[in-house]
């Protein structure tokens, strides 16, 4: 039986060479404008710099709030969303997420107001209708909850199938409870 040559050193050298060549190609390849957005110079464009800083803070705070909502840290999420809404009061996603934080804190009336605000800013904000339905149900407005959930299902054709199934189940349950019972 013939012994095989150990080619690991050759394979390692070839891998390093290919990675270096690929990195150089990416770095030096002419591809038009850089995907990195140039930051305004704070000395020559103070207003542009301030606007970029505001956008960065809105993005950071909003992402923090989403993480806190998923962790069920509703107070912290609401604090982050409060700052987002100070900086971007016309951001419907922030209004909707503030509504979800308030639902988590069992403050359905305030949550309803935030969901309605999100819908006023963007009538196509599907998740705001879902939250509005939950808030209205919590407040005892079953007809309003049914209407909001129907709106959610109408708008949310491409949502997560689990959310759609949950919405359909809630709607089925609410409509069944609202229907008059047959006399015995």
C-alpha cells in the first residue's frame, strides 16, 4: 500500500491565499458608491449631524424597546418607546409597540389610545389592529374587538401563520360568545 502525501500545509496555504485574494477583490473592486452612509461633518453641517444623531437614537431606542417587549420587560420598553416618540412622534410602529407595552402592564385604556394613534398615522399598520382588538376586548367592547380583529385579518395576509391562526381563533371565540343562545 502506497503512503499518501500530507497535503494539509498546501491546503492551508491555498485557503489563506484565496481568502486574501477575495478580501482584496472586495476592497478594490469598483462598485459605485459605498454602501456606508457618510456621516455629516459636525463642524460644517451641524443640522445634518444633529438629524443623523436623532435617527441613530430613534433606531437604537426602538430596537431596545422591541427586545424588552419580547423579554416582557414592559416598563423598560415603555420608557424606551417614550423617548422614541419624543424624537419621532409620527412613527406608527412606536405607537403600536407602546400599546403592546401598556397591554402587558394591564393598562388597556391607555393601550387602546396608542393603537388608535398608530392607526391614525398609518391605516395599514396591521399589528395595531390586533393590539386594538386585544385592548377593546379587555375593556369589554366585544363588537369593537371583533371589528378590529377583522381589520387585522384583512390587512395581515403575509403575517406569521401562527399570529393569523391566533387571530382567527380569537375572532371565532368572540363571535361565538356574542351570538344569542338558542332557547332550550
